C-alpha cells in the first residue's frame, strides 16, 4: 500500500476517535469555570439560558433530572462524553 494512503488512513482513524471524545461547542460554553467538566450548577444555568433563548419556561427540576441521567459514573460532573448522551 502506498505510504501516503497508509498515513492518511491512520490520521483519519485517529481523528475519528478523537472526535468522539472532543468537547462540543456547547460543552465548552457551558463549562464556565473551564475545568473540563460541567457541574450541576453549570448545567442548570445553561439550560435556563437555552430556555430563555427559545422563549420557553425554565424548568430547573427537569434540568436536574437530565443531569443526573447523563452523569453515568455518578461523580457529580459531566464529562464531554456524558454531556453528549441523550
């Protein structure tokens, strides 16, 4: 196999794996203290802003339920991977 094709495939494979773990734009925006994770307080605050932007009712109880569901390892913070969970 051509060395450039091999190199291209390695780069593509590596970048695809990294993309799965990379923080999204919304994650970076929500991580207000820039520590690489999102606390429940940050999550509730960002959900409140999104509700206001959409013109919908703020629901902190719902935001807390969503946070607790996403926090799969139960450490009280959302990683970029957990933040992306539906």
